[in-house]
């Protein structure tokens, strides 16, 4: 159960309702999970969802690589709601199901494509060590280009924020869905 009350439309302030409707009418089409938590602070919700829309739909990263970065972040934070939403999207975008499962369980996905391997290595290293070695940075820059490396860090940061919100507020999985990170 979430640690914060879910805002039903009849209990929202006009500002919360405006932001809710803006999010719902955008590319997501729904206001769920951490976005619902953020509605308690409509100014935060408005700005965070705009950054999220860019990270998910507008960055220079192809969807496959963006979704890869998202699931690496979700697995690192063990954010079940995030994993539940994005693991199927990552598979649909072209990440092999076996690689998705390896990421979930902390194993090496063994990517053959250099762009996937570079994103995975960069994301894991940054999340685990809080820095990136020169070799890992050079690999990512060679595989993706500088613009995409900047966008990659943005995606990792935004989905870290998403994952922290999920974990801090105990955002539940949809009814009946198992926790992908339960021991």
C-alpha cells in the first residue's frame, strides 16, 4: 500500500487537476504510479513529467536504448512498479527477453550489439560506483555519440528519481502482479 493518499479527481485542487489532465492528455495517456504521488506537489509534477516526457519520447537515444537504460535503473533500485511498466516496453523495443531477465536478476546480459553493451556498461557502472571510468565513457561516446551520452545520463537520472519515488512512497504494483524483485 502506498504511503501517501491517492488523489481522486474530486479531492484534487484546481492546480492538481490541471496538471493531472495535462499529463493524461499527453503521450503517456494515463497518470499512474509515481506521477500520482507527484500530484501532491503539482509544481513538481508538472516539471518532472515534462522532463520525463523528454527522456522517454524526445531524447536522441533510440527507444531500445532508452528502455534498456530505464530497466537497468529500475533493477538497480529494485523498483517493482517501474520494472512492471518498462520491462515489456524494452522487449517490444527490441531488447531480448533473455537479456531483460538477466538484468532483473543481476546477471550479465551478454549483449552482442555494441550500442546495447555500451549503454548497459555505462548505466551499471554509474549506478554502482557513482562515476564512470575513462574507458567506459570512451566506449559509450564511440557507440552513441556525445549527445546521446548526455541524454543517457538524463534518462538514468530521471528514472532514478522515478525509482526513488516508487520506493519511498511504496507505490504498489497493479493488483495481482507479483513483485519482480521478491526474494
